[in-house]
C-alpha cells in the first residue's frame, strides 16, 4: 500500500525494497571472478530479496552477513553502509527496535569515512530519515522530527538541487508537525515544497496533495480541504502512474471522500457511494484490512442514515472478517458500533453482549500497546546505554593515552640530557636527510597531482566525446526524419497522384518498381533515424524503448530477446536513459554479430538509488581475459559508457554455455 494510506505515519521512508529477482544471475555474479565490490552488492541484493520477498530470515541474514564480511575485508564502506541499512529495515519490520536503531547508528558512523561526498551525505540522510520513521511509527513525533531535521540539514547543505530528497524530507517534517498538532508549521514546510513542485515525480506530487489535505482539515479549513480532494482526483486522472498506483490512490481517494461526505457534509447517499467504491477497489487489490475497514464505513454510514437492518448486515461482515484475520482494533470498533445498532433496533441483550466483548477487546489492545511502548522505551534505553558505553570507553582510552604521553615526556627529558651531544652531531645529518625527504615528498605529491589532473582530463574528454556523439546522433536523426523523410513522403505523394491521374502507368513495370523502391527507401530512412535516436526513448522512456528494440530483433526470427523489468516505474534522467539505451543496443549488436545465440534475456532491477542491469545469452561465449582487438571495439564502447555513468561492470562468459553481463549503477534523482 502507498504511504498515503498510512493515515498517521510518515509520508515517505527511504529503505531497500524487495523486488522480483533473477537468482541464477545474481548467484553467478557471486560465484564469478568479477570485482569484489560487485560481489558485495550482489550478496546484499540477494540477502535483501531472501529477507523481504522469500521470508527466509536465517538464510537471508546469513547471506547479508557474508556480504558485510566481504565488504569489511576489502574496506568497501559504501557496501557496509548499504548492508547495515538493510539490517535496520529488517529488524524494524520485526519490531526488534534496539537492533534496528543499532544498525542505523553504525551505518551513520561507517558513512562518515566514505570519501565520496555525494554517497556519504545520501547514506547519512537516509539513516537519519529512517530512524525518524521508527520514532514516528512508535508515536514519538518529537524525536522523529529531530532526526528528520538532521536529514534536512544534510540535504540543504550538500545537495540542495536534489528535489526528490528535499521533497521526501520536507513532507516527512510536515507530517511530524501535523501529528504534533502544529498545522501552521506543517504548512510552512509544505509551502517550501511548492517552490519546486513541477520538478517532483508524480508519486511525490500525490503525497504532497495528501499532506496538504490533512493539514487543511487540522487547521479548520474544510472548504479548502474539499477542494484539495478534487486536486487529488485530477492528479489521479492526468499523472503517469502505474496500474497498481492508480488503483492504490483511487482506493485512498474513495475513502477520504467518503469520510468527508459523512463527517463534514453529512451527505449520506454520497458517502455510501464513495465507500462502496472503496470496498470494490479493496477487493480488487485483495487487501483484507481495507475490505474490513470499508465494510465498517458502509455500516457506519447506513446507521447514520437510519437504515439499521442494512447497517447491522454490513457491520456483521466487518466483524466476521476482523475476527477471522485477527484485526483486533477493527474488531473492537465493529463490536461498539454493532452494539449501538442493536440497541437502536430494540435488541438490548445482544447490544450488552457486544459491549462486554468490546471492553475486553479494548483491555487486550491496551495491554499490547503498553507492552509495545515498553519495548520501544527499552530499545531507546539500550541504544543510549550503548552510546554512553562507547563514550566512556573513548574517554578511558584518552586518559590512558594522556598518562602514557606524560610518562614519555619524563623519559624524554632525562634522555635529552644524555643525548645532547649526540643530537649536536646528528643535527647536520638529520637536516640534510630531512631536506632530501621533503624534496622526495614534494616530488611524489607533484606526481599525484599530475596523475589526478590526467584522470580529470580523461573524464572530461570522455564526457565531451560521448555528449558530442549523442548530440550528433540527435541532429542526424532529426535531419533524416524531418528533411529526407519529408522529401520521400512528398515524392510518394506525387507518384501516387500521378498514378491516379494517368491510369496506364500502373501497367508499366518500371513505374511500379520505382514506386516500390521509393517506398523502401523511405522506410529505410525512418529505420536509420529511429536507430540513431528512438522517438519512444524521448517520449516514454528507457524500458519501452528497449522493449521496442527487442520486438524489432524478435521479428527477424534469428534471435529471441526477452525483457524483464522490476522497480522501473519512475523515469531516470534523460541523459542517463540515452546512455543506458546505447549500452543495451551495443550488447545486443555484439550478441547478434558474434555469439551465435538463439535466446537472450535483459533484466532491469531498480531498488531505490541502485540500478542493476543484466544481459544474458546462450551463445558460444568468449575469452574475457583476452587482449582487446578489432572485434572487441563494441565491448570497449560499453565499458567507456559504464565508466561514464560511474557504474560497475562484471562479465562472466563460458565456452558453448553463454555470456552474462552485469552492471550496477547508483542513480541520482
């Protein structure tokens, strides 16, 4: 379910999600001879999938610890931080709050030593934001706000142009202020988001509308809140959302409209229509909690409208479903409202029985809530205790170091008297030796600076070359499509007109063949223009463009290409999509030219800011370690483009079995 439907919770939480995964491909990368950092990321991806998707707790934790162990041995701090983030998210989902807080705290410490500013600050921001989410889920909105403000300080200082991160933190802060009964402060942060609203992705726009709606209600502005429901409905109609998101947001909107019609407008027929729509969508999405809630809302509306028999029937359905699924809070609500309905229907005995059940249920819920609060307090205590122990140990080590330093100073004072004459003799030698070492050090620093500048120049040259290639491709494609393509269309129109005006021309084979050649040439120009810069890539995005490329190859019957994509609902930056499309295009060209393969599979797997791309074939394979030659120009082009995107590339190829190419990228919004 969307975070929008969590009426009191955070608007957005940054965590690692479980997606569908090609386990065979990931395991081949783990078992292969690729770089250790790529193997770490593969282990973390597999462990997260086992924990979140397959519910294999012990296996997933073992895989995760294996990845963390390898990351520690090679000092891959980014991998360590990402592994700790997965652990924090997992322990939070299991309500093991002390372990979750410890994992995020360690993640913050590890991130401190990451040299890349962008990666370090993003990981720290994610840790602060997620810790705030833990406090928010447990009703501690003040501590939640404190951590969200720490996340905001990092975003505003280091990545002020990253509007996605800004929006996530602003909306979470607004949510915290709203739940602290401070709607004016909440609206202040929502207004900050308004300044860059057009730059947000459409899911965040929907959450922005949702938060505004609830803050308007909290401020007593019911009329403006009702207008905001219309804005949410307009967004649902016009935004480019996935099918699931459309149904998810439609369910949320039906529920909010029903509540508003019932509680503010007192329009019971309209409220009933919205709640019935809410129930239909909940059943379509197979969400048992929402089905139970929708039946309760329908019964509540029918009771308010005076239709007591219908209300009892609906509330009884909600009661039965809550009891069958262990929804204790919903069960208590149904019991209380059913008791009221039976009382109004003249059945006092049944009403009293239901009230007794509701009181017992309330006591049980209260006890569970108290236990949960105590567990969270214990987790906070253990976390603070551990921090205090670390601080005490650090202080003890510092005092010990000071004692050693004082002892060393006394020893030094005694040795100075004894060694004074030796120092005079050695001074000349040390002075010359120091000057020599300083000169060597200066020379090494100069060489490092030269190497650094050379690398910078290589990056600039590579960026300029690739940008120039794409600019020229776009220009040529446009000239072909608009210029030569338009000219061919005009020639075809003239020939067609001439054919209709002079009927005898149809009997001339030379004329018929000329018309066919012009038509073929027009199609060829269109195909060349499309290959140079596919229109679908610009208009719709990377995945549809790659799917169209696969369909084009499949039409030739020699190679069948399958495309699988997970987590690719949101588009990437235009330049990144073009670069990834060129990489896929080059890999498919290599497969068709050299591999003798009959089948190939392309897989996109995106989890938050990490994108994994796998391209497999069942061809003849090749020697990965062989020197680059004339036949390897395409592969060198792929490597250059992967380096341009700061990605990792791993190639596993076996003779007569096939080739697997795996790429991992960090995606900045």
